[in-house]
């Protein structure tokens, strides 16, 4: 498996928490690129998100980091990260299953 002909992006736990242990970012995500077919397959198999554009990934970062509840008010994020798979050295974000309750 080789390099992707079109770059993709996924979400991971924020590097400021992973690298610097800044607790402000513990429950935050950021986007990273996916450049190989093997990584793309792993992200998809583990239930991670894949975006075809940087801007779509950036929009998802905003939604995950600043969720709103059904009442339109700010809500606590539901975050899960894959314990053993890392993309660009950061734990892969796994979105909540449909119907998950905070």
C-alpha cells in the first residue's frame, strides 16, 4: 500500500495535552493528515473520522471542541480516544456512537 493520491485528514487528541500535558487541552481534538492507504484503512477500521478537505476537518474540530446540546446550549464533549493507535503520534479520536448520552 502506498501514498494516497489525495490527502485526507482525521481528528486526534490535542497535541498540547499529549506532548505538554496541558490539562486545558485534555478534552480537545485537532486535525492531522492521513497520507498513506494503510493509515486510511486503520483509521476507518477503528471508527475514526476521515475528511476529504482540511476545512471540513477544521469545521469538525470546532464542532467536537465546542458541542451544543439539544437545547442549543453549550454541552460537555463526549470524547473517546483509541488507546493503542496513534496518527501522527497522537491518539485517534473515536466519535460517540449514535444516540450516546453525555
